């Protein structure tokens, strides 16, 4: 039965009072039919008599609770391991960034110092040549001795600088920083939108260790070879185990026969054009860097030896010319950062090698349900090469036509670099 609510409003003034009363009409009562509950769900009436509280059998509730707690425990352990990896990766990003800045300072300071020493020694050699026999013996000897010492010092420092190639070291740290940041973002995305498992944790750990091996921080013992026989593409990813093809490939998970053929053609274009071109350019940069690295110390060494010759005039001239050439070679090598150019080509070749191996390993997986979604994978490849989906398909079509006709394809796979 509805209750009656009365609201009294009182308005008072100096002259009169007004009383207002508002009545709420009586509402009709409405009867609700009782809800039919499933047999296994118990209904208990609360003390107030107005609400129903539903419960489930105790045995079922306990089992569900235990199952949830077990899954939650596994998920929490996996997340904890991923967060530990994230902390390690973030720390590596900061370390490689700081080391890269330090080695960039090395390159600048060593280049300026060596050039200053070489030019100063060359100037002394020129002054000694101009003075000749007409100058004071002690002053001339002092100039020759100081010039020889500076040439020898520049020779030693230049040999050390050419050995470690600071500009190349800087490029290594830049690439390591970028790749560690990329790995950090991949793990964060997996935690945010994926369902990480222990296999994901192990895979991320292998990627961290592979990056550590590809871009070492120390110089002694583990420094990358700066003058290899030939350019070898950088490898910063863990090696995948070979997979056997079994059974027929089904057209599901976004994969079709046409898409597989397209990916195989893309791999062939990358191998024939992009990878081959960057390896060729990298080998050229390597040869130039080797020549410059050997020429600088040889020229400063010649200048130092010339200053100790008995023929003072010609020795001073030779020392001046050799010193000037050494300064030019040093500036061209380290100011032009030829080592950095070689490292850039090496990493670009590694990028294309990584892309090839990713496509091949994906296609070698016979169970398409275990592959990445075909449409998503195709889009990733297109973005990595700076192409639209239609351009990527056109590239595969042109490659297939050129191969059938026996003509080389003129188009590169990548439009980014």
C-alpha cells in the first residue's frame, strides 16, 4: 500500500504568512509474478522480504574458484617475468644511448686532436725548411724534435682510432638503441592486448640475448670486427629451427595459395636486388675505409722519419707534405664517417636478411593456424618495404613475369632506402 507524502512549504513575511500543502495521489499496487529459477540454483529470501539472493552449489563454486586461482597464478608469474624483461630492456636502451653519445664524443675529440697535432707538426716542419742552415742550430733542432714527437704521437693515436672506428661504434649503438626500443614496444603490446605464455617469455629472452651478442657494449675482446674480408649482414635475431612441411596447406587464417606465391616472389626480389645491392655498396665502403685507415698512420710515420733525416731541407719538405696529406686523409675518413657508412650498409643488409628469414620461416610452418594471420602478415611486409598492398602484389607479379621471360627485374623491393 502506497504511503501518502505531504510537503509543507512555509513562506513568511512581515505582513502575512502563506501555507502551501501538496498531496501525492495514491498509486495503485502492482503485483509481480515470481521468477522461475533453474533447478541447480538455490533461492534464499532475505530478511527484509523484498529481495532474492541467488547462490550456486558450494561444490561447483569451490571448483570454479580453484580453477580461476590456478590460471591467475600462471598468468601472474608470466607477467612478472615479462616485466622483469621490460626493465632489463629499458636499462639496455639507456646504456646503449649513453655509450653511443660517449663514442660520438670520442670521434669528434680524437679527430680534432689528431688533426691539430698533425697540422702543428707540419707547420714546424715548414718553418724548419724555411730556416734551413741559416737559422740557429739549437732552434732548428728543437723544431725538428718537436715535430717528430708530434708526428709519432699522431701516428699512434691515428692507428688506435682507425682500429676502433668510433663513427662505426656510434652507428652500432644507434641501431642497438632502436632495436631494443622496438623489442620493448613489442613486449608492451603483447602484455596489453595479447595473452602471453611462457613461450613468449622465452622468445623475448632469446631476442634480448641475440641483440646483446649482435651489438656488444665492451671494446676489448668482443668488439665487432671493423675490417672483415667481406660484408656480412648484421644478425640481431635468434635463429629459428628448421621446420618440416607436412600435409596440405588449408586456406584459412587469412592464408591462400596466391598469398604464399606472392610472399615467395617478394623474397626472391629482395635477395636478387636489395640484399645484393647493399652488400655491393658495403664492400666498396669497406675497401675505401681499409685504404684510408692504412694511409693515415703511414703518412704520419713517413713525416716523423723524414724529420730525422740528415738532408734538412728535403726532409722538412717531405715531412710537411706527408703531414698535410695525413691530415686530409684523417679528416676524410673520420670526418666523413666512412666507418659509419659501412655499418649503415651492414645493418640495412641485415634488415633485408631478417625480412627474408621471417617470410621463409612463416611459410615453412605447415600448420597455418600457428602462423600469423595472412592478411596481417602481408600488411606488415608491405609496411616494412614502404609499399601499399596493391604495389606489393604488383611487385610479385612483375617478378614472376620477368623470371618466366628470363629478364632481370629492374625494380627494388624496398621504397624506403
